[in-house]
């Protein structure tokens, strides 16, 4: 059952316009082609996955870009801090994907959001890729933690409420905010009652203090999430690097070798622009981002009849069930790398990482 606080957080944080990531589906998708069990792993070829953050689910939130970028950034922080198990860390040490959303977007003037710009955490804003989040955050390399923005709490219950119920309560708070701004007075009991319906535990004095903000959205943020300042960072700031995947210049072997060389140094990569579904006319209906975390070569047959394939292990934002169903995320490497190249569009394929 969705808690009132989760309803409020959802309503405020996720207002926006554009869906750019599809959520999980059971069928095999163009970029995620599994290899049948007749192929056997050549053990000497395996590049193990190490120091990986835990696998999380975006559920029905369009958050694949932010989650892929957060996974790569988290892996880098764990590597710098020499964390023994990056999949088992406290919420205070784990990057919230919501914090990475702020790094994906730009301010109205075109500038990059700073860490303090809480109010730009909007999942439905634009089509920026995981590479944008990694590039924009590389200089400051600081993020809000999951103890501030508990992403799983929100994603696991997204959509399980009646929107009009939320709007009714928000409406009361909006009316009191406008009254305070225009008349300098408000109904304390009305404001406090609405706040408690959303499980806002801050005392009335703090809620009233939040009214001083310039916009209603800023007031809502300050009254609910704005008091948290737990940060995740590591020094020195990493170097952002990327490898564009463009159709006319694409050569599989050099890209494969680049990925393998990075994986050998325990460097996962975000892959943007994976098309998940095409229309009958060949138009992409939804782009996705994943993290490449492992490699191995698989073969079947012997002698001249031997057939071999390269496979990557991807960490997806569709949760543990998808990873289990898709052989822990092991998919055909060539199909995955080619997926961003099948349709000319402004959503370019891109490998990106921190060195």
C-alpha cells in the first residue's frame, strides 16, 4: 500500500513531460539477445564482474539513464574507497538515482545543475543520456544519498494511488501558500493537517519557514525533502570519457576490444541509445540505457564446425527478476553494441565511463 509520504514525493518530484525509457517486458528485445545453452563458456576468456553496486529496479519510472549513470558513479566511488562489497552498503553511502537526475538536466539558461539544485530532480524532463549525467557530475562528483532520496521506496509503489486524492491535499497546501504570499496570513491548522496527511513530520515552525521560498514547488521541496544533506562523494574527481557509436564509422572489433580493456581494469560502462522496440515502419519506440559489467566468449561445436560468440553481462534497471530470466544479464555483445545504430535519430549510441 502506498504511503501518503510516498504519494507526495511522487507528485512533486516526477512532474514533467516526456517518457524516454521503457520499463521491463518479458519478451526478448532487439538489443538483448541471449545465447542458448548449447554454447559453453571459454573460461580463460571471462572478465569477472567485481565491485558492482546492487541491481535495482526502475519499475514504471522513466529512470534508466539516471540509474545507469548512478551505477557507474557508484562503482567508481566504491573502487576509490576500496569498499569490499559495493552491493551491500548503507543508504548514506549509496547514490540515489534521483540525485543523478538533477545532473542529467540543464538550467533554463543552459547551465549545468549544481549539486544543491534539488528542484531540478524531474524524471520526465528531456531525453538526456546516462553519458550526460556522468559528464555533468564529473567535476564536482558529489551526489545526494539514498538516505535523502530513497528511490526504491518510490519506484516500488509508483502508480498505486488515485491522482485526484493527491491533488486534493496538495491543493490545500497550495491555497495556504498563495494566501500567505498575498495576505501574509494562513490557516495553521489547515496547513498542518495537510502536511500530516502526507506524513510530513516536520514541526509547524519548519513548515511555515518553508513558505518563505519563492515558488510553491520550492516550498513543497523544503517542507519534505529539503532538510536532508547526506552526500556521497570521493576524491579526486574522476575523468569522464566516452566512445560514440555511429553507424557510418562503426567497427565491431575495435569497440569490443575497448570494452574488454576497460572491464579488465574493473571499469563498468554506461551504454546509451539501445532501442528496445520498433514500429512496423522501423521507427524506434523507446530508448534505453544499461551498464556493461562483464565479458566472456562462448563456443559450441569443434574444429571447422566450431561457432563462437562474444557476450556481455549487462546490469539493467529492471531488477533482479529480469537479470535472473536473462541469464544474469548475459547477452550477445554484437547485438547489444549494434542496437543504437539501427535507426538514424538524434539519440546517438554512446559508451561512457570514469577513468
